[in-house]
């Protein structure tokens, strides 16, 4: 798998999806949020 992240027509990242999505600084710098599908699952019925 591969993700290419572009900003204003320039490639700023080209890597494995988990590497890019796991880079919080990179994501925030370009106005992105980690997809909910990659968030840890929390079961509200189990504390």
C-alpha cells in the first residue's frame, strides 16, 4: 500500500499509509486528521 500526500500541487509525503497517518505533526501541518478507521477502537460498554 502507498499514500501520496500533496499540498498545493507538491508531493510532501510518499510512504506507507500508517507511516503518513501516524505522523501527527505532518497531518496537522497540512490540515488533515487521522481517519476514524485508523483510530483505536474503544468499546463504551467496557471501561
